[in-house]
C-alpha cells in the first residue's frame, strides 16, 4: 500500500492553526458561508489573500 493517501495536490496543507472567535465574528463568518456557499476555510484563506494583497499594494506605492 502506498504511504500517501488521499487526493494528490499541488498545494499540500501541512500546517494547522487554531484560534478563538467572538460571537460577532462567528456570525459574520456564518453569514459569509451562507451567502457564498464557501467553507469556513475558503473564506479565511480569501481573507488572508485580501489583507496580503492590500499590504503588498501599499508597499509597492511606498517605493
């Protein structure tokens, strides 16, 4: 049997994070999930990308 199981991916997810959310944050996350049909993880990844791209754009303007 192969030591690798599951679907192959170009972007393996090897890191795990855990964090606490307020009631209002959970409500916002649930709202986003219901409106978009996305998973919690996908919404959080998209949020990370938005903040990252905003910072990168600001740094580019400062140069």
